[in-house]
């Protein structure tokens, strides 16, 4: 009986739910990893789908600032 209780006490120190310091550290590092992953993913997405340059647009002559009529 004494041996089983000692095993339970030893496992409580190693268990994630019983050790507040190690669990909060683990959750903090998980949050940092997820935040960095989202930032890098967003940067990569902006890099691949970024601005390609000024497109060539055909504007009808009658819609210019100084329109040209026939």
C-alpha cells in the first residue's frame, strides 16, 4: 500500500495537469510557436500573391479627363 501511494505521489510531480509551472511554460511555447507559424504563413502568402505591377488598361477616349469625341 505504501509503495503504491509513493508511486502516485511521484507521478503527480511529472504529470502535466499537476505541475502548474511546466504546464504554463508548455502552453506559452505552444502559443509562441503558433503565432510565429501564422506570421510566417501570412508573409509567405503575401509574397506569393503580391502586387504584380501596374496593369495596362485600355481607357476609351470619351471617358478621359479631356474627352475626345469623333
